[in-house]
């Protein structure tokens, strides 16, 4: 199960309910996807195809 938290500018922000315990969020668009840690601060964990501009947009 991967509930959508919200959608913005072509990006879908979601999480997996039974994934690892560290707080994080996944971001998906038609160009790629990324995973961000959200504690203790927002930090890129993985990126698959998003540009630096897109990462800055969704990670801020």
C-alpha cells in the first residue's frame, strides 16, 4: 500500500506503509523518482532520473 500524501506540479508524494522505520517520503514524476529522508532534516536518500532542478524543487 502506498498512500499519496499530495500531488504538486506533476509530482506525486507518497510513502509505503510497511517500509523501513526511518521517516522518509517518495516522490514520483514522469521523468523519474526520488526518496528523501525527512528526519532529522530533509536529505536526498536516492534519485532515479530527476534533474538537480527537480530535486531542488521537491526537496525544499
